[in-house]
């Protein structure tokens, strides 16, 4: 085979070769900077609400997720139980943020609550990307609160606690099997 024929064969193979083959579904999003950004944004909103005073008090009671984490109990929980715990808290936060937006009259606080609602929705999307599908169960009982400051504090603690633990476990491969 001459040089021209060999070159032609090589060129034909390169041009007709199919594109790269992917080895399966893309890996869930495990960049910790995304959750850290949501946490920072929530903490900034919490600091702003601290200066709000009585204007951030609400006429109705909101139910917030339990944010305390017993690490020994958490480690003993199955993946589905952890997912249920986080989605239940997520549901309580979404409900509380929507209700607080309806109750607050101060425009700046309402905008802050809208941003925090978007943060929680973003967290929900991250959870879905990690195959942590929401269970079809009712949310767990929550703790009552009557202030925007308490709501944002619960959101901050929830993201730094249970959500961080669940995502860290999913990224280490300890998620669904």
C-alpha cells in the first residue's frame, strides 16, 4: 500500500469515526461551592432581617423544619430515611417562605423572601440531581415561628446541617444503591 492510499485510509477513518461515547448518565452535581453560595446568600438575608425589628414579625405562625442534627442518629439512618427527612424540611421551608411573603408588607423584606424561596427551589433541584427524589409523604411536624428572622435562621441551619450532610453522602457514593 502506497503512502497516498494509507493517508487516504487514515483520513477516511478519522472522518467517519463516530463521536466520543459517554459511559452513562452524568455524575450528580457535587461542587460544594453551589451549596456554599446558597448558604452565604441565606446568611446575608438573615443578617439583614436582624435589623428589621418588629417589621419582620408575622401575624401568623409558620411551621419550620427541625434543624438540629444528632450525627450518631443521622449515620444510623438509611438513605431513604435521610432523603425523607431533608425533603420534609424542604417542604416546610417552601410553605413557610410562601406564607411569609403573603404576610409581609415591607417591599424589601418581600423581595428578600422571594430570593430565599428561589434558593430553596435551587436546593430542591440539586437534591433531584442527586437522585434524592421527594417522597410522597406529608411533611414532618415542625417548630412554630412568628418572625422572618427565625425563618431565615432555620433555612440557614437546615442548609448547613441536614442538606449538607445528605449531599456530602451522595457525592461520596453513599446515596441510593
